[in-house]
C-alpha cells in the first residue's frame, strides 16, 4: 500500500494508505500516531473483496468501494475522508468510527474533492460534479458535519 494523504495537528498525525484499485473498489487503511511518529495505530482497514467475492466493510465503517482522494482532521479529532466514485466519510472520534455523508456526496454521482475541518465543529467541503457535469459546490458545516449548506456554486466543469 502507498500513502495517499496525510493530515496533522499539534497532537496527532493521520495517514491514509491505499492499494491497487479494481472495479470501483480499493483497499485502504487509516493509521494514526500520537507520540511524535514513534508508533502507529491502525484505525480502519479494508481489503478489496471479502467472501463470497463482494465488497467488504471495515469494522470502523469504511467500505472497499470508492477511490480515496483525501483526508483532513481538526485538532479536536473530527475528520473527513474523501473518495471519488464513492462517498465522503465523517469521523467524530479521531478516526475510530466512520459514517457516510450520503446526503452530501453520492457514489457515482458527485464526490468530495477537497476538505478543511476546523476546530469548534466548522468544516468546508468542495463537492465536485463527478460524471454529471453539474456545478462544483463549496459546502459548509458548523455542527461537526451533521448538516451542510451550500456557500457557493461554480457552474459547469472547470476548464470546459
């Protein structure tokens, strides 16, 4: 597995590692270090396929489906994991559990492209149109990712 994304605060570092993708699925794992990079704890990991050949789900809530593109955490431990082709996942507890933001991003429709998670529950998420050709939308949350509202939309696909 190769490292795909790093997020760091003064107290903790998170690394998202990915493996070779296939058929909309990609192995992925999230690790953290709280002791100055001396040791690492695996928080979530999922392989491509489980028995009997379907997509797998990690015990932390991240499925094998989707291609991870980013990871961002606040100093308070709220994190977002972004995927193309998949969905965006929220962790309220430093990466121990992950929940899909299905009302914010949808597999095969629109994706999270970039995120910034600030302290006190504030977060921003850039939602891309995926394959729909719709607008890119900057979303904002002020309640730790429970609800999101559009801040600005850019019509059409950039560069076209």
